[in-house]
């Protein structure tokens, strides 16, 4: 029998008990990692009892401690047997003669705690009774929101549902047996249900709530109630748009929301196309994503259609275009179709009788193409003779001749200016390029890995986009002619290249643990490292650990990837932690100075203008704060650029650039240039001269520069940027509600938007002409003033 002289769960800390922090659904934590035990004799015949367990508590052992059968072992030596622990029962370890004080101390230090519950108690106190001496372990649990789970088919297998609907039928419920479950949400107040077409949706489709005696609509259909209790607002659903129900009451319980979910219905036109549609139901429980939580859950349903009768497509578009250069990429303003029962993938355009050129799809000659290829910016016309001033072809459209009609061809006519003296194409490139005609050189993308915690991830207020500093940084670099290829395991935020290695909640040691795999999997020219914020938030004297851990990271990069440049930033200020933040930053500066002195490829980055006033929650920056961060990263990268591939010269005769299928940065010079982005999210800047800029597929940024420029964004949402003295530019395919005119650099005093628009915009035939001032105009081809909204402009 042993006599206990010391039983301290907190080691050298204050008191004899221990307090630990655990995050819901996280990996097991050590329960008493610095426990200390002293005793005379061994503990044979005595025991350790752990009580206060809940049914979801999991006590385990790691390191030197293990269990084999019912035996408890320390470094292979059996010191006793274990019983209990199931369903919250006490755990009892009965010791034998091998149970010395040293081995029991090791046992205590290797005890781990975890919880399997999705709704654990906020705190839990365990009692550890060693041979009659009791100590407590108080565990504080940080909750993590669990997203809702949707099952659209009730008790059937899987979670999807299928609605069979025939053109002309009345509206029908899509998932009448749907169910919803959320482990930790009593109601969905502040959340939403979004139902949207994700495959084959058309403007003739409608999503709506089909009201009855249980689910009712009031206020003209804008308010939804269940059993007489209003629980939310209703918007959208018509013309193929998403149906959105925003819940604004504690009455939006899972049962009430499930009733609304069951009542979502579909209808289409009498001659709806027969392609099966996919509808995605996305539920947000309104509880946020703090601490790595999940607020959303989704499930999909299929709508299998039988058409009520085919309607032939009708050819639309102005069928004419002014062009310059060696080729022209068509937009849906030039050529398109209407068909109430077919989508772009179901119609085919047929071309014949081409004069002075031919049709290409993705660079390959063809006599036909689909509406989908046209909308994607993949269809172009290449001129057979560089000196031609006119070209044409006949075109017709058909949907498979399902109605036996004969398509009627029409002529597409355009007048072409002489093409540039030379074109450099990167169509076959295997990665994005940055090509600059003014600098007469091009190079491949700079691979950058943003690395750190939730600030690198871009955590933002609920409902805001999580682009963080990465979105601003990509734009800053592109504006300086540098193409960034961000790399990393995660991708989020509206960023042309959204990849990163930001791990919310990670401390510096967590990042260090992940670094070997990151270096092996995501080779980079540059690493942007910011780590240590969570160390300050989660421990005291964080500088004692952050400094050595960042030093270990820099040493690892130097050994495994010596050509990679590491830019190490100090951490941002934190509300209420000024002293410790300063201490951590002093440690970071010392480590970086030492690494530079040892010849490592490292640079220090400071962010002095970011203050606590720039933090929306005391930790994470506002959009303005992230923009400031991007400015410091940009300056560091431009002042000390990382090693990358050598630049390749561009011949003096080249005046036109065609990009790759990836993100590109294409820059013109003072002449008339043709810049065609192709695929990816491209940045095109014409410079001086009368330029032609075509974005193609992707979310592109087009800057005409000075001169009379012709701009075309192509598919997806594009931004058209204007600076003082831009001249008279024409946008051939501006789409209100999707594209945006960026006028921030003009410093306009707008006041009320409608008043400003009325004073600056006028119709010119079917086009809208916006006059900024004398000599500076923007013409939107085929766009009516009445279709423009404030969201189509960016003034500040």
C-alpha cells in the first residue's frame, strides 16, 4: 500500500486541480499533461477512480500509456486492470505491485479527454480519486455549430428526391416527404432556405411555396406562416431564379421549417425542355460558423420532365460586329437564340458559306457549335486574309428538329479593320501567364502559398465573402503586371485564384505540423506566413512557443525547399492583449533577423497601420483591414520578389495577345492592341491606343486605358475598370445584375444614384451611353437604361 504525499493535476501551476479547454468534435486533448505524483511504497491493491463522466465522454490513453485487453500498461509494463467507463459509468483502474508513483504519474499525464456529442454541455468536471485522495479536472467546452441535415425523400434510401412533371401540368411539390434535422438548433431564426436550379434551369421555370391549410402565404406571397405563425419572408423563384425563404422568428422550429420544405413546388411552361433538371436545397441554420462550425446543409432533387410539345428555337442577336485583329470571339449579344423548351446545351448553330474566314470552337475549325459553347466564349471567327475589310457567313439554329420545321439561315456580317502586325498566343500553355507588350516580355505565374490561421482563411462577418487579404493581393499584383497562382489545400472567397493554406483555430505548432505535407504537395515560389494569433488567444507567454516554432518552420523551408522565399509577418493587434502581442512580435522579429543572418531566404513584413479599429470582432480584420494587409504583402513581394522562371522576350512586331485556359494577366502598350483572355479569371489592361479587350470565359477584369476601346467580358461576371481620361469605350456584352462598371478611380460625387444616372445616361438607339465628362463616355451595347441598378456600378 502506498501513502500519497503529492497528488497535483496542475504540476507546477496554481492549486492542485486542473482546468482544460476542449472544442466540440475536436481531437482528444491531454487531461492532465503536467500531473505530478509522489508516494511511499507502491499502489498494489489501491485504485484510481475517474467519476463525473457523461455518456458521450471518452477517456483514453496515449504516448507511454496503453490498454491491452483489460490490462493497463506503462511502456509495456502492466500496472493494473481497468473496468467501467461505458455510458457514463465511473472508470476504475485497480493497481498491482508494478504501480509505482512514477508510473502512475505517467498514466495521469497520458490520460486524454474527448466528447462524441454534437451538443455537449458547456462545462464538465471530472473527479480523479487516487487511493483516497481526490482532485478535479474542470473542462470548458467551446461549442461548434453542427449544420442542418436535409433528407428530401423521407424514409427511402439516400437523401435525394425525384419529381416527374409533364409540360402543362399544375405546380407540384418537389419533395413532399422531406425531413430536416439539426443536432444543436432549437430554431432557425436568422437562417434561410435557398432552393435553386443547379442543372438545366431555364427562364420558364418557377419555384414557389404551394400553400394549403398548414403552410400559408400573406402580404402578396412575401410572408410564409405555418399553422398561423409567421416564420419568414419569401423572395425569388420566378423566371428560373432561386427561391429564398429568410427565417425571422423563433417559431421557425425544425418542424415548422420542415413543413415549408415539404411545400416547395415546381412548374414550367407547357413546352418545357425534357432535360432532367437538378434543384439544390440549401439550409442555413442561422447559428454561424464560429470555431470552425458548419451552418449549412444541402440536398438535391431531380425534376424529370416530359415535354408537352416542342417549340422551335428562334435565332437572335444583332448578327453584326466591328472587329480588329486576326480573329473575333462571339458573344451572345452578337448571336443567340430563344427557345422555351431547350437550354443552351440542347441547340446547335450550323454555319455555311463563310467568306474571308471560318468558324472555330476552342481553336478548332468547325461547321457547327452549341449554344453552350457560344455562351462560354469558345466560338470565334478567324480571318483568312489579314488585309480583309469585310467577312460574313450564314447561320441557322435548331434543337434537333423535334417539330419537323425547317430552320431559316441568316447572314452574319461584320467589317474588319486590318489585324495587328503579329499575334502571340498562349492557347497551348499548361498554366497561366503574365504578358506585357510595354515591357516586351512574358513569364509564368508566381506560385504563392498564403499560410496561417483564420485571418489567412479570410474570416468575415456572417453573410460576407471570405476573400480576406487574398482577393485584394491578387488584384494588387495583377495591377503591377504580376500573375499570382495561389496554392494550398483550401479554396474560398470571390478571388480569381482562391487557394490557400489558412487553418482557422490553428496555433503556430499546428501550422508547423502541417508544413511538411504542404511543402511536398503545394510547391511554391513564395510563402506568406502569419502565425501566432491563436497562441496569444489560447495560452499565456505565447512568445515562448511562437518564436521557436516559427524558427522551426523557416529551417524546414530552407532545408526542403531552399528556392522558396518566406515572407513572415508580425501578428495583428488584439483587443485587450497588447502586451502579449508585442512580446510575440518581438520574438518573430528576432527569429527572422536570425534566419536572415544565417543566409535563409526570408523577409520581415510589418503591418503598422492595421489597428484594433480595423477588426470587426477584435480578432479578424474588416474589409478595409484586409485591404491594408494586402498592401503590405504587395509591397514586400514587389520590393524583394521571389525567384521564379526567367522572363521570355516578346518580339517587336507583336501587338495582339491571346491568353491561356488559365488565369492570365495581359498588358498592352501605347498602340492599338488586341488582348483576348480565353479561359480562367483574366486581368486585361490595354494601355494607350484604341484597343480590343475580350475576357472570354471566367470572371475577368478589363481596363481599356486611354483611347476608344472595344470591350467584351464574355461568360460569367466581369468588371470593367475606368480611370481618368479613359476616352470613349464600348462594352459589347454588358449584363446588368451580373457585370459591374468600376468607376472608383474617377472620384465621382454621385449622391442619389437615380438622379446621377438620369443626368449622365442617355439612349442612343438600342444602346445606353454614359457620359462621365467631355470626351469620356461608356457605351453599353443593347442595354436599356431602365435595366441598370446601383449594384451595376462601383463608385467608392
